[in-house]
């Protein structure tokens, strides 16, 4: 029994020694392989910087193609974004111009629709202006002074119907005390213009009275009437005082008051 026990004991010791040797050999092999790998992959440069060995460089160079492709893709993406932005910039003015053209077409259509009414209004205004111009074209002859000092400045056309030494009555639509002109023709013209441009419901002038006397024109109303006074009046049935106020007023004192005004009644045009 002792021999058997000793035999198994020896085998156990041998097994433990083999395990130790195996561990030591594995450690040494690991160190050798590590040193070999480090020596294989890494080398020292003259400046002391670490550089990659040829196999490792070849390994990493295989990824260069993919890195280059990645940079190109990034560059292409950036260029695409720029192109997209530029396209939007260019397309926006085009849309704006199309909208402007649409608005212009709408305005043109609207103006064409309004054109007949405007043309009719313009034609009516032109006819009125031409009528007033024809009615107010007056000629002014040279100034002549007679013995009485009466200034015969002009002979108005037929529509003014001037009558010397005559004062027509009527409702004043413009007071001569504050309205002065240079001639009987201008006074008649003022009456025609007043009638032409009178507002609806407003009395239209159809009687004009002008003072041509240098020293003024006497009148029984008590006012001092000066040369150039132009009275615009309205009378449906104008009554005239001719030559002498005393005859019209039946002044029994015999004091004469000559009528020095020039007056006229324009054609009655209603209103």
C-alpha cells in the first residue's frame, strides 16, 4: 500500500510541475510574440517620431479611397445646397414678375371697361370748353376818348348786345363795387362764364353792366361808382334805364342824372 500511495503521490507532483512549466512557456511565448508584433508594426524615426510600418500603412491606405469618397460626397452635397438656394433666388423674381404681369393685365382690362365712360365725360367737357371759348371771343379796338370823357374800349359781339347809356336792373350775382375789369367786353365775358359754370340751382348771369367813365358813373343808389366796375345780374325780364335817371325816377326837381353805363342782356339760357 505504501508503494501505491507513493506512486500516485509522485504522479501528482509531476502534474503540478508540468502545469508550472506550461504557464511559464506560455508567458514567455506571449512576451516574444508581443515584442515581435511591436517590432514589426512600429519603427523609430531619426527624429524620434513614431511611424507606421509598411504592412500597417497598406492596411490604412485601403481606407483612403473611402475617405476621399466621403469628402467628395460632402463637397457635392454642399454644392447641391448652394445650387438649390440659387434656384430659389432665381425662381422667386420669376414668380413675382408673373404676378406683376397678371396685375397689369387686370388693370388694362379695368381701364378698357372704364374707357367709354371717361371718353364720354371728356368729350362733354371739351364741347363745353369750346362753347365757352366761342362765346367769349371778343375783339378790343383802340381806345378813343370823346368830348364827354367816355372810353369806348370795345364793341362786344352780338351775344353781348351792348347798349350805351343804359343801366339794366336785376338781382346782383356779383357786386361791381368789389369787381373791376378793363373793358365792357371783359365784363360781358365774365357774365357768360358765370352762366356757363353756375352750379345747379344757382342764379345764372344774363345781364352785365360796365362803367366806362374815367370819373365814375353816377347812380341814384348813393354809392360812388368808379371806372371799371362790372356788375353781373340776373333778370328774367330786364328793365332798362336809358340816358337819364331823372326820367325814370320822375324827379320833378329837374336835376338831371345822366346814365353813363354800358349794359347788355345775354341770351336767356334758363336756370
